[in-house]
């Protein structure tokens, strides 16, 4: 049982409260999803549940929080540990021991359980999560998904009544995310643990939860069952990423199609929309053929073997043209990053040849390549070291040998384009997540590269920032440049890319237009395509990928 | 008695043991003592004493997480940055940590640097002395911090520690592997790494001169955000409600 | 990728109780510092070799020992240069330094250097075996059991745990900055350091952000609960372990008493001393050697018992 009575919290040093007058009641055994745009107070809310607020993060708190009969303000986090367990975003940062067994024991040792109890609890939680094979493995050898499972196991060992998970999947690949979420579902379903889950990828979880709370600007602006929440269109406006099927149904409703409910899964969608598609879905879509420019990246028979002996790329040949928007997809360790690192010369071919704009990467330094190929990494923080935004952007040009006025004018141009003018004298790390992403982009694009590579830029990114970024990338591409996107995010690819290259075990498995690759695929199909596949018998084109396309077809 | 006095006493004892006494062959103690052994035992005791001191002053998970993270960073900087001989970014980081977070944290960060990085580079008889040397760099840096001394002092301090580190490591080497222990052998042993130490000192000077103030600002910003509570700082956590 | 020197090879030596390993290293260290006789020191070095073989760490051991070559050379050169003593002058420098006198190289000084180099080799060899076979976590556990304060040991253990993470971070940040045109090995020292700092500063700031989360996670799992903490892992003490420890203490006692009796001493100056080993000394020496070699069969015995 969780109760919050007119809870208001303000971080020390902040002028605006992070939580404003929250009144909530969560019953035992409920599965609650907390969502909303970043900065809306999701994490703050959850940290109130186990006393990290106010005991760990100082600040001013008014109102009352009661968890399992304990007043959180009077009981510090360590006393609440057996009532509320907390799983954090980055699995790397919540593991403190060197191997799995010791990790699970850590909390129990702190609570001074005797040895035999600890042994039993370790056994139990390893089995519950199905990770007993990992027991003696060192943590740094595990994958992200496995680490997150260990984190959950270590919380579960304390036998909490409530488990709070703060975006547990945002650092994981789709497979890891799916595994973690199915475990979370089991915790709630089989063990009856109350689950509070923060997540912004709604398509993954929406069908699992009993209740959704939407946080925006410190308030809980919506609270109720998933179908009710999505019935009103307002929450899309504040930047919550609505799953494509729900979006489709919402739009259809707005256009006057009578549908009595909101589908939460593809299966529900098929049942609900069958009639609509049968009646209207016989149009053919205009084919969007883009004119390709001349080839800019030519990869011939590329092999790469890492010094440790791992063969990451096996005989890859590719040709990518100017003005293409290419998505590179594939499982973890399928060679995606290895491949794109060859394009800007971070890695050199073991065998074969890579040429960018006619230059063989083996004969150019990374710095020379940087003039032609920009590379944006997942975490913008890895880019930022300078004292001001301006210096940060100028650094790239200085490296490339530009001087004086040229630097100033180009930096100005970049700051202008990315709406960073007003921050030019600020410390980059004090900016918000979206602004930092823009600084990172600016610091790469200031060199005016013809090719831009982005490695997992949307992982863990909220919906609004994602669409902002994608809009920019399309603009950039329309100016005749090439975009290469390494990603797991099928929906983004379906909406924005032209061409998809699927890698597996270091080889190109499929290479073709996004319609050919993403439709009719099992794992790599976007939600709407999986829906449409069932209606091909009615003459509905099977290569529809996004909600907007489906809408065009139906209206 | 405060543990820090014990630490201070031990440090003094080591200095006398390895620097002063053996250099006077007429002192009767020399006949009885094995200076290599004595120096090793004393360095180890100092480290242990600081471990106990840290236990007393580290209040919560915050201090523990911070000191260990700084130790890791510093240790990691020792591992892949060996491209330039002698230049050690870890000394720079230890000094900045001590400057901002006080003597005990400074010592722990310095000691972690050596202990942890040697799990990767290889432990040896040098480990306790490296822990001792870097730890001491952290402790002394805290006093530069306490008096709020500026960039010039940081640079001088960095140069001094470039050489002092060498002096401590050589003194160990001398007391253990050189015979006889006289002033003359001491001087020659100390000069053997002069070239290396000069690079270390120059490296420190450049690191601290160009980036010392900036790094200290980063650490200080963090310290304020963190309500750092170690070593006689007023713990200004505003009370809830 | 840089990894721990320790690799679990599952041999009898790897499985040995950490206390035994620590006691052994102390034993070797003390003996190496007590004795001057090069024969004794050589014997000490030789006594470490079977352990290298038994732990199957020959290659790794050799790579660490390579580093010690430089130090050995240094020992020999310094000893040869600084000592004005010794009667067999091999070379006299043709100049005179005030106060110092005329530098010369004597046979005795060179041999003294070689003797000390052997001492160094023995010590480094023992430490190399320790690094290669003792899991850092077990070292921490032993430290806690030896009553070192828990929080301080936890700091050490946490710091070790985050090293692989931060090494990955450095790799990524280096890629990031190189993609922005940074050239790490260009220019003078000043420019190189500037380049390094563009990696160190993001690393520092990112890691400090991690600190928050680590501390939050620790709090959430009841760290600093106030109750006296228990420990799940423990260091099992079997009869064999106790036997090994007893042997090692015996070894130490032997060594110290021999040293007090004046055995194991050796003087290089003014002329090389003889190597006459008397009956008593010979007897004690053989007992010492026996004790030194006892560790291996006992380790195997322990492994055999564990497996049964």
C-alpha cells in the first residue's frame, strides 16, 4: 500500500518544485506504469517511495508519503529496503560487487542476515530470475540485460513488497529489454509484488500494466487504466510516445471512424480494425522513389579481425550513395559498430578496402576523415569537455586546422542552426539532455561532413527529443548528405530511413529498401506492419510500415 | 588520541627510518636494523592507519562511492596512458582530489590508485610504497586546498611531487637493494630516475597549470551538489520538512 | 582490452586459502630481506618456480618478470658505480670528483649488485605469483577477516569493480574525440596533455555522475544500516590450511633464528667472503629448504580433499 498526500518536493537549490501536490494511492499487487516527458518528475516521484528523497537528496518536502505503513519522511532508505526495492536505469551503476553471488549477498549482508538465510535467499532469487548459470560469473563479463537481471535479483533477495523500476530497459537492446520486462511481469503476476515501473517506450509495456500515471511538470496529469488514458488525445501533446497502433486508432477516431475501444496489443488491433481494413484498405500507395546521388561510401570485401582474435566482419561489400538515409540493424555483436567505425577510419580494414569520397581510409588519418565523415556517439556527455558551448563546437575546427575568423563564423552558423545561441557561453554539462544532444551534433557537424554516422542515438531517448533529432536528420539528408543510423529502434527506421542493412555474425544478411526488409519480417517488423500482415487477404498492401501510411490508406 | 596523529607519527618515523638514519653509518642503530624491512613495515602501517581513519570519518555511501570512483578514475588513467614515459595523469588527479576533498579522502584516492591499478599492471614490493607516495601527495594537497592557494602554488606543488614521488620510490629501492647504505649511495640512487622524474614533474606542472583550476572547479561543483560530509566539513544537509 | 592479471585457472595454487598465500608472500619477503648470502637468495628464487609451474601461469609470470629485468640491471649498475670499496679494482675512472674521490668499479661491487638483483628477482617472482593467483575479491575478504575496517576495504573493492567499466568509457571517449579530429600523438608534450585532457574531463564528469547512482543503489540496499554487518563469503580454514600456515610460521621462525645466529650473512667487502657452510648451518638450511617446498604438496593435498 502506497499513499501520497499532497506531496510537494523541491530539490535544494532549485526554485521550482519537482513535485507539486501529488495525491496518490497504489494498492497492493498493482502494476503501475509511470510515464511522461523527461523532467516531468517521474524519477523524483519514485525516489520518494523508498526515501532516497528526502534522505539522500536534500530538499524541502511537504505532505506525507506512506509506504507499507511506514512514514517515509521518518524512515531513511536503509530502513525501507525490505519494503521497497529499487532498480535503476543503468545496470552498470547499481552493481557493487565483482561477481553475481556476492552482488546478491550485498544487501542481505547489510541487513545482517545469518549466513544460512543468505544462502537460501541467493538460491531463491537466482532461480526466480533464471540466472543460476551466472552465479559465479564476474559482472563485467555480463551483457546489459543480464546485469539488469542481477540487479533485480539482488533486490528480490530482500523480499520487498514493492519493487520500483526507474527506466530499467533504457540502456538495453530489445532482446534484453524484453527479457527484463517479462521478468517484471512475473514478479507482479506470480509473486504478487506491487510494481511501479517508469518507462517511456510504451509499446513494450502498455499491455502488461493495470494503471498508468502520466507525470508532467511535477503533476500527475492523468491517472487511470491504459485504455482510458489514451482515449483523450491530450497526452500526445506533452510528448509521450504513443505506440503506433494506438496512434492509428486515435487518428481514425478523430476522422470519425467509429471504434469503441483502444487496442493495447497487435492482436487486439487486428480484431478491432479488421472491419475497417476490409472495407477501405484496397488502395495502393504511391511509391516514394528517391533519386540517389553518386556513390560516396564504397566498401569492398571488408574483413575485420580484432587483436583478441574475434572476426567481427566477414567479407562485407556495400555501396552507399549521396542523399541516402541508411539504417544498420542487427543483433548485439553482429558487427554494426565495427562496420561504421571503418567509415570514419577509427578502425582500419584487416582485409579489403573502404573508400569514402574517393579516399582510401587506410591512407588517411582519422582527423582527415573527420572533415568528410561525422560520427555522433550514443551518449552526448562523452563529447563534452569544454567550459562553454562555443568552445566545445570550436574544438573540432581547431583540430582540423581552421583558424580565427573561419572558426568564429562556422561556430556561429552551427549555434544558430541548433538554437544554441543563447547558451553559447554556458557550461555544456549544465544543459538539459536534449540541448546536450544538440551540442554534440553541432560539434560534429561544424566540420561540414558529407556523411553523418549516428550510433544508437535514440536509445533511452524520450519521444519528443527523438522526433526533433529525426527531423533534423531528414533536413540534413535533403541537402544531399548521407545519414547512417545504427539502431535497434524499428519504429524510427520505419518512419525515417530509406534503406536498411541487416547484419548478422559479421555478414550482410539483407540489404534493401526499408519496405522490402521491414515488412513481412518476424522480429524486425514495426507494429503497424505486423497488424497489416493479417489483412493482406483483403488486398491491403503488405508493405505498410507506419501509422501515417495506414491512415493515408484508410482515409 | 586522534588517528591522524598516529598517521603523522608514522610518516615521520618512515622519513627518519629510510632517509635520515641509514645515511649516518656511525649510528649504532644501523648495525641492528634491516632498513628495507623497517621501511616496508612502516609504510604498511601508515596505510593501515589511514584505512582506520577513513572508517571513522566516512559517514555514508556517498563518501564511499565518491572516494572509490575517484580512485578508479585515477587508477584507470595509469593504465592506458603510459604512452608518454614518466607523465602520470593520476598524480594530477590525486592532487586535485586531495585539494577538494581533504586529507583523508586524498590519501585514500592516492592509495587506491596504486593498489587497484596494480591488479592490472602487476603487484610487487613497490605496491605499498606507491600507495604511500601517492597517498601522501593527496594528503599534502589538502593543505594547499585548505589555504586556498592558487594556480602558481599548484604548479610548484606538482613539480615538487613529481620529484618527491621519485625520491620515495628510490629510497625504498635504495634501502632494500643497495649496499652499503651511505649518503653517497643514496644520492646516486636518487639521481638514477632523475630523467624520468623530470618528465613526471613537467607533466604534473602542465596538467595542473592548464587544467588544475578547471578540474578543481568540476570536483568542487560536485562536492557542493553532493553535500560532501568528510573530515570536519560542516555537513549542511538541510533537514527534511 | 586490459584485463585483470588474475585469471581463474582452477589449479591447486589458485584454490589455496588467501591467508596462506599472504603468509607465504610475507615469509618470502622477510627471508629475502634478512639474508644476504646470494646462495640463500637464489634458493629462495628457485623455491618460487615450482609454484609458477603448478599454477600454470608461466607465460603471464614471464611477462611480469620481464619488467624486473630493468630493475635488476639498475641494481647492478648502481651498486657497481657507487661503491668505492672492494679490493679487486676492474676499472678506475680517469677523473676525480671533489669530496667523492676517484670513482672506480670493483669486482666485489658488481657481485654485490648481482646478489641484490637475485634478491629483487625472488621478491618480484613471489609477488607475480600472488597477483596471478589471488582473486582481488579474496584479497579484500582476507583484509576484512584481518580486521581491517570494512568501509575502507569496500572502497578498494568498489574501485576495482569499476575499472573495466571505466576502461570501456575511456575507449568510447577516445573514439569520440578522435572522430572530432583530435590527434593524440601530435605535437609536443603540452599539446599531448591538452589532447589527453579532452578525454579525462568527460571521463571525470561522467564518472562523478555515476557516483550518485552507485550511492543511491547502495542506500537502496540498506548499506550503513547500523546493524553489524554479516559476511556471506568466508575463507574456509581446513586442517591442511592450518598446516600450511603452521609450516609458514615455522619457516619464518627458522629464518629469523638463523639470521640471529649470523647465518645467511655474507660480506662482499673488502673482499668476497667465503661460502663455508658449517654442519649446523647446513642442517638448518636443509630444514628451511624443506619448509619452503612444503607448500606445493600441501596445496595438492588440499585440492584432493576438496575434490573428494
